[in-house]
């Protein structure tokens, strides 16, 4: 059994902005564990994806 272990955890977070609309963020964190107990957060990375905000004018069809 290993005494010291590094573990990577990835999760998605949604944020709402009035100007940009919905913002999806992929958060990856690297944690240090000693005997299955978290001790320290070594690194945290964030990747941001912007979802396009649609206005009602774009959804209308003109024939």
C-alpha cells in the first residue's frame, strides 16, 4: 500500500453571466493524499468554454 498518493479530479461548473450568458468551466485539481486523507491541493487548472447566447431575433424565420 502506498503511503503518499497523488490524485487528479475533474469536474464541470456552470456559471451565469448577464453579458456573456452561460459559462461552462472544466476544473481539474491535483490533490496529495497521505493514507487516504487529503492533505494539500497541489494545482488547480480551469478551462473555460463560452456557450453562444441566442437572442429571439435569431430564432425567427422570415418567408
